[in-house]
């Protein structure tokens, strides 16, 4: 499977996870498909969760964000929204969350927030989704005005 196919799988799984993990909150998400007419670096997923703007850049293990992607996520954070990376280590089937204003370096992986895979049952079907508690907590902190919160 090509890298882009795996990243698109991560994007689909993450959008589904947002709907399942944050059911009490209102979630609208949109997958952005970049082309020659769109600005470079727009996050893979743009969402609105309970009125807060969220930009999520999805990365496969060892993938690195471009300067434009980093800039967009930092700008979203500076404007009062939430900018995060969701990284998938497909070899170990492990997910990580990283705030956009934290340095993106694999050497600092120990400071990243590891996300579990959760199985939820809806209408008789099981779905394996990504735990979005980290993202939900960032939004919660925005709602109550907390600033300068550490990553871990």
C-alpha cells in the first residue's frame, strides 16, 4: 500500500473517531484535498468542535510536516483555534498526538501523547477508532481559558 493511501486511511479513521469519541459535542469536519489551485500547507482535516476551529495534520511514521504545514497550524493556534498533529506508526499500530506549537521531532517522541485504539459498537457493528481525549482536553482548556499548558 502506498504511503498516501495509508495517510488517507488515517484521515478517514480520524474523522470517524471525532464523531464517535466526541458524541456530546457538536463536530463538523472536512477533509481538504490539495490541488494546484489551493494554498500549500492547509491541514489535512479542518474541523469545528463546539465552536472551536481545529486544524489536524495527519502524518505517517517518520513523515515530516512541511514548513507551510507547520506555519498553518501555528497560525491556527495563534488565532485562538487548536492546531495538532496526529501521527500513526503503522508498524506498531500506535497513534500519537502532538500540539502544533511543540517542536516536531522524532527524538522528542517520549513527550508526545500516545493515543489508544478504542473499539466502539454502534448499531451492532464494531469500529476501531482513535482515542481523541487529548484533542478534547485541548478544546476543554480553550473553553475555560487555560494557557501555557504542557504537552504531557
